[in-house]
């Protein structure tokens, strides 16, 4: 009898280890590509670590939905090609879910809405229209929605400005500060962040429809998209969502 009980106990332990091993094997790691300079949604902090609203949101979703997430900072203008080339698995970093991008990737449910604005020095009294029609230099981050918008505007009659491209929006604002360019175009979300404690102001809002942020995932990864959507829906209903919004002031 004791021998039978001992064998049964050993079998139970073996099964427990087998199930635990299977569970660990199923916990896949996904790589999230983030903009290295797009606060408060995705950025690299002073300690060199990925941070931001979307970084913490994805951490919560990953834990809730049973997968691991690694955040990889990278240049924004190459982030969608990196996704389609399978160098990363998701873009959760303040990306506008535009129709053009949706032809290449699938987007999660929307979670934030923005407009396009022009940020200038706080003491610049030049009217918004004059900044775009009198030959001024205007900066913008490569690969952004505002980049495309300004390129299209520069070709229209009545507009006259020189477009200067940057790897990140904060770099463009350094040139605004020293007067190298007159202003920088960007999402209203990052403009709000950059104005905190800095001598900047919004000169004007571009006359285009507002846009919504979503997480970008490869077209073929429909199961992962479904998992992320379920996690994001749960997060938006959880008190932690409001805590994050308060923490990052969005």
C-alpha cells in the first residue's frame, strides 16, 4: 500500500512539473517597437530605459494576457518596415491609426485622440498663417503624420516654408529654442508634454481631422491582435488606466 501511495505521489509531482513546463513554454515574448523620443507615450528615460504611457500599458496587458513583452527603442521612420520584416511584433508608442498605415498593418481598438499643431517659442508673436507662408523654416520628425501633412502643404499654392526633417521631435525643439527654425509640427499630445516648464507655445492647429492612436500589429498576426484588443479593453476598464492617465497627464 505504501509503495502504491509513493508511486502515485511521484506521478503527481511529475505531472505538476510537466504542466508547469508547458505553461512556461507557451508564455511567448513579443517585442514592442517604441519611439525613443515621444513622451509621454514612448521614450527612453534618463537611466536609458524604455518608459512611457504605452510602455506601462503594454506591461499590464502582457501580464494580464499571459505573455512577455520587451520594449525596443528605434527610429520612427523605419518602425513599420521593422514590424513587417518581423524585427518587432507590435508598435505601441503613440501611433496614429491612419488609413494609409492600415493598408500595411492592422490596428488595435483606439485609445487616444490627437490633433496636429505647430509649436514655437513662447515670445514668438508671428501669426500661425505667416509662419507657413513667408519662407520660414519649419521642423518635423521624419515618418510622422505631421511630416506627411507638411510635405503636402508645401506643394500647395499660397504656402511658402522650408521643411527641415529630424530624427525626433525633441531634437527639432532644440533648434526652435536657438532660433534655427521658426517652429515644429507635431501631435498635440507631445506638444502638451514639451511645453511643461519650457518657453514654448502652440502657434496654431492645422485644419485637418483629429486622429486616434492604436497599436500596430502585422496583418497575419490576427490571434495576437485579438489578444491585445482583449487586454486593452480590460485595461481601459481597470482603475489602473486612470492612474496611468493621471501619471502621464494625458
